[in-house]
C-alpha cells in the first residue's frame, strides 16, 4: 500500500506477506495495515481509495456477513474512531 498526504505526496509505502489469498482479502488487509500505520503516526483524517467497488461497498455496509466479516468489522471500528474519513 501507499500512504500520501492531502496533496498527493508520498509519505510511506508498506507491504504484508499473506501467502495465497484472494484479491479481496489482500486489498482488505492492505487497507487495515494502512489504517493502523496512520493511527500510529497520529493522523485523524483518512481517504481510502480503491479500484474495487466490492471493497468500498463491503466497508460501507453495516450488516457484514461472510468469510471476510471480521476483517471488515476491524476496518470499520478503526474508521469509527477517525475524525473524518471517506471511501472513493
């Protein structure tokens, strides 16, 4: 993943070895890892940008069920603690 400031300037990049996983799971883990890094850095405004509509819909859905529900709920919990966030 990549974390950028409000002007689009690179702040840091990160990665996480997941082994064999689906694209959806890999993208969700990337978002979660990025959010955790942002929290540690003290940022309180987040824009999550994804090229996958399923990811955006899943994070926005309050009634999550299925194999990725725990991962999505963790992302939602972190976002609930942010002052300002959006999904694009």
